[in-house]
């Protein structure tokens, strides 16, 4: 399709401007099946200044505009009375009251029969209630009162009265009438001097995702000094800041360190009309409050034409991809088939993927898995794919956030309970996951790390819905301890259901195949990579060390990272090499162990403990170093080794796990996990260092030469290309419901049948969700478009829109 659809005008959100297109970055056209979405545009009715006209109707909800004068406009979202009552709790409470009334009648008949119809039965004579019918009557009365309360709270319309230079007045109307006419309730007023902007934001609310029209306002007690008034409209001259979405107060410190608050006021939050209505209301509210009057008023014919084209584009965009994206399972038809029904061939696919990466571990937490997911997502975005991340909340970072290049992250309301992992709830977050899969039009679910509970649950639920799933295992596990046994059994369940498995080294592949029993042909090796543009050597920082040799260590100070070995290596190395200093970046539970060691041996001047260093500052530590030391007891790959080598360091490491596969022997000096062996390897690395600046330029072990070799060996572009091949192989697989159950039964004598029972319950729950909340009612999420491309699109579609945005 050649059209482009607009979802959200302007950059009125600190998360970046959002919009969507039917075909973007080489995407294939969507399936031509008609959408069930009801999107229509009403013709404007010409009349006086107080005339009301219907702008848009979507799934029984209409957006009305009433213009009082040139400076005052009211926008109302309205739905039918029957629909409002049906969506409220009134039917449920009425049904409960009816049940209690029937029980009251039956108990009254039974009580009369037992007492012979003449006197109360002896067993009820001394009770507080002289007869059970009284209890049922009281319960029925209480349920009836709650039903009336629910009916009184059923909202049929919500209004936003926009008064230029004055402010915004919000209100709503309920089903019950007072004095013959409905009375506006919940009236709120926002002064224009506190009003900042209007926007459409996405928020995670109690296991679901919604799009809301909202106003950002500054509280009266926290108006920033930099805020000026231009044309009686509050304007903030400072740069954009990140928003959290759903109504949470956001705070930041200015240059003087003063705490400022900002909050979000939701509009139409009770009816929640859907993205098309919220988008159109946002566009008009933004123009009515912030744009110049002569730019916001257009001819009615042109307005109707634009509205109709946008509505048709949005309806077409809801035509989801075949199969799971429409809410259908893979037993409804052949899976992995193309347009002609033939199985897709293995190899690199040219289709545009919509990828959901799921893990308990993601930014702002720092680690190998977190950096791998972020770097891979950025590269896939640049290659034209759409990437979404689902993880748990980190402190006050919850809801929907946008990161660099429009990477969309859902921080779900789940709390980690142990080592960064959340508590398993099996079915608790299925509804939220389903909403994300449908809204983002996901084609592949990619879970990371065997420790991640969210990753295992996402694969299980996604396979129930028929999605293709890929799992990346980043760690090595044993076979004997209790935790490893339970983790391996869970891995057997997940990998038996995955379409393809990825490991970061050949050692990790062997370990994963032995632990899970997955067929080796379904397991691929895709190594980690390094950003060679960021991690570059700097000889001037080395020369600033006055001829001393610096050995750097960047790791979490925990037992798994071999801190006890490091505590034995440092004193021996300092005694053997007087010109060597140590630079340790990292924090953890074993840091006091290193501090006691340095004080005991008097090495405080030669050993610097930097503590926790942000990842963007790690490159400064590595540029000062000549040698990098890694003492880990187990590593599947170790990205830190690549980062150090990319900065021109020689690497000394323990020969465990997949470490020997990372670098060639002349750059990597391996040793047994013992202090004496590590000191000997460190001696060999120091001896191999170029001693003079002239020899450094000619040596193959110069920082520039090492950087060039690592850059040629590892790149995220190569990793993303290999992952595209993995996704193509996942799409080429075929499966049935019987095949899935047969695989699950092979997971164990008892566990196999247990997994089948859980899968059956999961399927029934999914079918119930499809009945109670059909996939066709889910709005497609707005897609991020960079600001420069969005401005070009605005200029083509609506002249003058760019200027109105800047004025706002």
C-alpha cells in the first residue's frame, strides 16, 4: 500500500514522536483479509458556531466537536447507554442480587417446610438471624445497592472544553439523570499557565496496555523558573525529558538541584475510546490550544477528506499478519507457509520482522545479557526490523518507554524476588503478553537467558498462540546441584517448544544440548560482538601513566568472577613486577575482601578500586590499561574480553567455558584458575608488550593493530545478519497441536504429563481471552518514526503543521 497513516502528531512527548506507516523499511504488505475494526467518519454538519458535528466513530464510540466561538471548542467522546451499562459492573451485581433473591426464596420455602408452617425451627431460635432467608435477603439487598452504585458510575460521555488563553476543563456524564438532564461530574480545570502540551501516550495498566490522550502539566508549586509565557501559552525552553506514561509524577533536578514535579492528566480515561479517536482528539486539541489560529482552521471539505483517508489507512493497518497475529493458533492451518502454502526455504529472509525480546535482565541494569539485547536491538532496528522489549519494572521505571532509535520497552509491573528474576506466576501475565503480541504485530518472540522467568513464560504462552519462538542461552550450568537440576528441567520444557535455539559459543552449545536434550541441528552458535566505534584505543592515555604498566579488571566483585583468585594474584604480581599497577572497576559483595588484601600488603598506592563504573565510562578505564585480567570461574563467552581487546589491551584469562574461543592465541594468554598460573600468564603478556613508541608502531600487538583485528572479527552487523537467518529457519518449521503435546510428554515420566496438563489449561485460558476480549478489538500500537522523517511527512500531508508544532 502506498498510503501512510498518522497516529500521533508532533513531538509533544519526551519519549519521542510516534507515528505509523503501512509499509516502512522494506516491510511486506499485510494480509489482505478484511479487518473487523469498525472505523468510520461522519460528515460534518454545517451550522452556527454552537453546532455539534461527529468527527469520528470507532467501535461504537464517537468523537464530537462543538465550537462555541473562535477561542472555545469542546470535544466529547460518547458511547451508547446500553454499551455503557454493559461495560460497567452493573450486570454482574444484578446477577448476584438475583442469585441471592432466588436463594432467599428457596430458603424461605425450606424453612417453612421444616417448621411445619407454624413456628420457627428450634435450631434457628437462638441465632442472630432467626431464619436463613434473612441472611440471603440482606445479601441480595447489599448486591442491589452495589448494582445501583455501579449504574450511577457508568460513564456515557467525557468532555474536554478547550479555552485558548484560559485553560482546559474536563468533565464526564453518567447514565443516571438528575433533574431530567445528565449532570456533568468529575469537573477538573487546568490553567493554561500550568499546561505544557498534549500527547498520546501508551501505558501499562494492570495486565493490559492502553493508549491515552493526556495533558502534561506543571504543579502550581513546581513551576520552573525557565518557563516563559509566549502568547499566553506556557512554554518550556528546556530540552525534552523522558516520560513514564500513565499518570505518575515525574521529578528531576535542574541546574541548582531544585526538585521539580510534573504530572500527567489523562483525558477520556474512563471510556478509553481507542487509538483512532485519541489520535484525532490529540491532533485537534493540540491545534486548538497551541497552534496559530489561521493555521489550525481549514476548509470543511478538506478536513473531511483528510479524516476519511486517515480512517481508511488506520482500518487497513489493523489487517494483521496471518495466523497468530489474528489470534489464531497454529492448528488452524499450516505453519511456516508462505503465500503459496509452500514451506519457506532455509536461509536469510527478506521479510521485515516484528521481534519481541523478553528477559528479566535489561537496562538500566548492567550486564552481559542486558548489553547484548540492547546492542542487538539497535542493529536490528537499523536493518529495518521492528523491535520491542518486555522486561520487569526497575524502581520507578515502569510503563512504556522509548530508547535510542525508537526502541520500545515495556517495563511491566513485576517485582524481582531473587537475583534479578521475577516470581513465576504461569498464567498471571498471559493477558498482558497477549495484548503486546497483538498490538505490536509480533512475528517472532525472542527470549534471553535461562535464568529469566519472564522469558520462559513468554515462550510457553507464545507457542500456545502459535507464534515462532527463539531462545538464546547466555550461561553455562552444571548437572549435580539442586538449582541446576530444577533449571535444567525448566529448560527442557522451554527448548522442546522453541522453533530454534541460539548459543553464544560452541562450548555453550554443547552444554545446552546435554542439559536440555534439544536436537543439535536446532541449535545455532551466534557469538557476541562489540561496538568497535565506541571502544577505541587512545595511546595518549597510556603515555600519561609515566611508563608504568596498568592491568585493568572490570567485573562484578563476586565469587563467580574469581575475586578470591584476584586477591591472590595482585600481591604476587606486584612483588614480581615493580612497574605494574592494578585498576579495578566494579562492585559487589566481595569488595571488602579486596580492600582488606590491599591494606594487609600495603598496596593502596598501586591498586585502585574504582567501585561501580557506568558502562559508558568503562572505555576510559580500558584505554589506560595495557593488559586486561579476567579471573572468572565460568564464562559462556565474556563480552568484557572483547571490549578490552578492542581498546588495544592484551588479555590474560582463565581457560574456562567458551573463553578460549574468543580471541586468537597471540592476543589471549590462558591459564588455569589458580593464582600461580595467572601470574605466569600475566608475566608472558607483559613481556609481549611493545616497549617503545617506535616498536609499538611496527608491532602487530600495538593497540591500533589489535583494534583493527578485533573489529574485523566481531561486529553487531554480522550478529544481526546471522539472527535473520535464525528467524528464517524458525519460520520454516511446521507444527501441530498433537506434535506439541507429543514433545511435551517426552520431558519426563511425571513432568511430561504435568507439562501437557499445564499446556491444556493455557490453551483453554487463551480461548477464553479470545472470547471475552477478541483480537480484532486490539488497536495497533503507534510505530516510532524519527523526527526528521516525521516532519517531512507532516509537510507533505498538512502544510503548516511543522510551524504549529514549533509554536506549541
